[in-house]
C-alpha cells in the first residue's frame, strides 16, 4: 500500500494543462467531423441544385419514369420480406450456436459484399442459364428469372441480404448469455426466448439492417443489369433508368429519377431510425 | 428434490476449475456454499442448472442423471449473481416472465407476480425498468422472479448481497419460512459467514476445486 501512496503523491497535479489539452483535442475532432459532413452535403446539394422541381414531377408522372419507380419499390420490398424471412434464422444461428464450419459460413456471408455486383450478376447469369442443371430445372418448372422482375429480386437479394444478417447477428451476439440462460431456467422454450428476449433486444440492429438492405436493394445496379437487362417498363429499375437516360442524353430525366431515389432512401432510413427504439444497456 | 454432483470435472480454457468434485444437497435442505472469490461457486450452480455441461462426472437431481437435460427440463430456479434481469421488461413483467412462459393462465400470472413482488417489498416499483431500479431493488426482482415459478429446487447466487441489514434480515426470514413451509431444496452461495450459518442447515466450503468440508450448523450453535 505504501508504494501506491507514494506513486499517488508523486503524480503531477496540473489540471489546467490537462484541460487545455482536452479542449484542443475536442476542437480538432469537431473540425474533422465538420469536414466530413460538409463533404456529404456538397455531394447531395449538387444533385438537388441541378434539378428543377417541375421537371421532377413531370417525369414521375410519365409512364417510363413511373414504371421504373414502381418496379424498384416492388422488387426492393420483396427483397426486404425475403431477407426478414431468411435473415433472422441465419443471424440467430451464426450469433448463438457453435458448430464446425461456422468460420466458413462467416466468410461466405462476406462474399456477396466484397464481390463486385457485376461479377455476382455474371454468376447468376451462368446459374440460370440453360447449360446449368439448376437453370434447366427451373426452366422445367416454368420459373423464368432471366430478364424478369423475379431475376431482379434474386440479384438484389443476393447483394443486399448480407447487410441485414451481419447487423442482426452483431446485435444478437451482444445480448449477454446470462439473459438467455435466465430465460431457459424460467421454463421458456427456445422459441419463447427468441420471441420475448432476442427479438426485442435486437430490434435496433434489425431496423438498421433493414434500412441498409432496403437502400442497397434500391441502389443495386450491376447484378440487376446482368440478370435482367434493361427493358423499359419491364425490367428497368430506377438505377438502370438513371444510367440509360444519362448515357442517351436525357440528363434531366436522369437527375429526376436520382432525386426520387435519394429522397426515398433517406425517408426510409429516417423512418426506420425512429422505429428502432432505445438501445438497452446490459 | 435432492441435488448431487458425482466426480464432476470442469475446465474453462486450460485452467481446471473442478477436478473431482462430489457434493450432495439433501431433499428439502437449505444448504449454504461458501468459498473464496473465483473458486467456482457460480460455475457449480451453473452445472446444476444445466447452463454448463460437466467435462466428466454426473449431475443428479432426485437421483436421476440430468447431464443430457437442458435447463428448461430441470425445473430449477436460479437467482443470478448479476441478476440477469430482462432490460426491456418492467419489474412486474420480469417476475411474470416464467409464469407466462409456462403457460399459466393470465389471472393467475397477475396474482402470483403481485404476490411475489409484494414479498420482496417492491409493489411500488412494479412498472419500472431494471435500469430505473437500484442495485438492491434489482436483486429483489431477481429473487421474486425465481420464486414466482415455484420450482422445487432454488439456486441462489448471493441473493442478498446488496441489501441493507433490515431488508436482508427480513428476506432471510422469508427464505427460511418459505423453505420450512414448502420444503423446497435451496442451495445458497454467500460470502457472508453469518448468513451462511444463520440460514444454512449445513454449510459447505469450496476450495481448490473441491468441497473441503461440510459442517452441520446445529453443531456450531
Ligand atoms: N464462461 C466462462 N468462460 C471462461 N472462464 C470462466 C467462465 N465462467 C467462469 N470462468 C472462470 O471460472 C472461475 C470461477 O468462476 P466463478 O464465477 O464460478 O467463481 P465464483 O466462485 O462464483 O466467484 P465469486 O465469488 O467472485 O462470484 C473464474 O476464474 C472464472 O474466470
Ligand atoms: Mg460467483
């Protein structure tokens, strides 16, 4: 104990210096933060500044503009529903169960995220092709995915679902194991625990993951283009329309669609944030 | 119901915690377990409740080996050392949790939860979330929650450690009464020797990975 006292007494006491240093540090952090956010705002403003609202409304009312917006909304919504259905089980298993090959699955989950969407699209194209047994089987069953909205959903799902799964897995893994143990000692079945403890406690993560997946599906371009092409009114999503119009000289329409896309994504993110609820301290 | 551990071994990582641990709590007994910090008292309770699997040896409840049964099927009540309250549920809902999970009828759930909240003097705090409760209040919710399902075995991991003398004595009395009236088998971990001796009919000392000795408190008094 003597040594502790000695060390304590020897420690310099200059609160003024420390405070100044802290202040300078805070200032530096604030400046860098400001820099980052101005960058985001600048990029956004470039889009808003270039659009005329009358043009945007006219374009949304036009058949091509309306079709691509509707298609994007429909397919991305389907992707979110699919993701919820398959994503929760995957996140649950990956977060709570120990088994062989888990590291492999983890890596597999990263693959769609690091793979260029164009390559993903190419893979899907090969998979669905006549030459592939799976493609042939689907053909026999009458399931047509190439150049159809179904194909768009598949491509977007493949690219976007891992974001949800990863986020939800993290928030399930953050639940203290004691809570799950307590639930089990209170006669709760695994399903009951999932419903009343796991789900409510990963709500924030699930909302964040859903927003990311939805936005990612809406913004998907490469894989979609490969699998579904760009048939106006049939497989032309918002992002594909933005590209096609810009390349063919219709920059105004391109900007209008882009603005709708950004606005929608932003609203989505915002609404889901409001829904997320509080983060519990464990 | 009696509890018995036979030649149990348990290792976390590389450090063996128990090598050959045998231990028995008789049916209807209030048994106190004391020992230095980090010796594995909580782990021992976890082995009985089915939260940990023994590396070797058997865990017996009422003479039957339960090694392969999950926590749900062992019907063992557990008060966790760190309470493990559900942070998103009110004190009342925490207490009601086990009853609801067991499919008890609504009105009974309400009655019983209130009864046990009352027992630990928390009826005024019933709608508060755990984060709005003091340490001692949380501890009492954890106790009420474990009691509410009325298990025939209760494992208590320092259930009264954060309470002031008055309420601690009151709850010690309640636990003893409960035990006497219902014949529930209780295993109580405590740091407090006085508590061990006043509550326990027998006291076991855990040290160096085994039960060093077990004494009957009748002999002490
Ligand atoms: N899940 C776990 N993983 C790894 N090590 C663990 C785990 N649980 C407990 N241990 C280790 O086992 C030892 C015993 O822990 P335990 O919690 O059972 O002790 P304790 O007797 O209850 O201590 P205390 O009186 O401080 O509560 C400790 O050294 C701890 O680090
Ligand atoms: Mg302990």
